[in-house]
C-alpha cells in the first residue's frame, strides 16, 4: 500500500476547522515545508537535554550574573567536585559555557548561546513554557 494514499484516507476524516487551516497552509506539503530541518531539531533536542537538569540551569543562572571560578559555583551548589565537573562538562560540550584559564583558576562564562538561554530563564520564558500543559 502506498503510504501517501493511506495518509489521504486518514485526512478525509479531519475536523472541519483543522481541514480548513491545513488547506490554508498548503496541505500536508505546505505544513511539512514549514517544519524546521532535522539538523535544527536534533541540535535543539540536545540543548533541551542539557537544560533538563536543575543544577545546570542554576549554573547558567549564576554565570548570567557574572563569570565565576569553580570554587564559587561549588560553594553555591554544595556538590562534590566530580559532580560539578560532570555538569560543567555537559554545558561546555553543548557550547553553552566556556572556561578560560587564569593562572591556577578556570573562569567559566556563558557563550553567546548560553547567554540566550540564560536570558530566557531570567525572563521567565522557561516557566511559561512549563505552564502550558
């Protein structure tokens, strides 16, 4: 059976308001054209997985205030070195933070992407998204 024909049969039973709006956007083809590319969706999915941990969100929030060394982040979070190192590594791998050596210290700061996400947190955008259920 041709997959396209099966989809057409399923679409014959759409609620009228859905059918009308789907027609206005160009049908299934028009809707599909408006979707983000798979690469973009994969990237966003990876960022969302990174941001899914409250400790990492807190790290972003702290770095939104100012760049910090590990000792300050550790003191605020009150977690073991290994756990903090793991979370910093996840944020760094995703390109949300960067560390710069200054003598014996590593100073972490937000990248441009990290700044964008931290700003969304500060604005409460993330909370508003969570309210839509």
